[in-house]
C-alpha cells in the first residue's frame, strides 16, 4: 500500500514540475481536427518551383 502512495507522490511531483517549467505553453485539449488543427506554415511563393516557362 505504501508503494502506491509513494508512486502517486512521485508522479504528482513530476507532473507539477513539468507544468511549472512549461508555463502556459501546455495544450491539454487533446487531438485537434478540422479548423482547430495547426499545420506547418506554407513555403513562401518565391521558393516555389515554376510549373512551366513561357517561350
């Protein structure tokens, strides 16, 4: 029984440490789908390869 209490205390301490280090940057909302999902930014237009060159 005491092992469960010690495990809980260690887990709680680790959790509080991670939350304190991350501050307000932790997203606890779970998976995101649709409009809420964040995607990597698109490459700038200047870096795009031209499709075809006009003569």
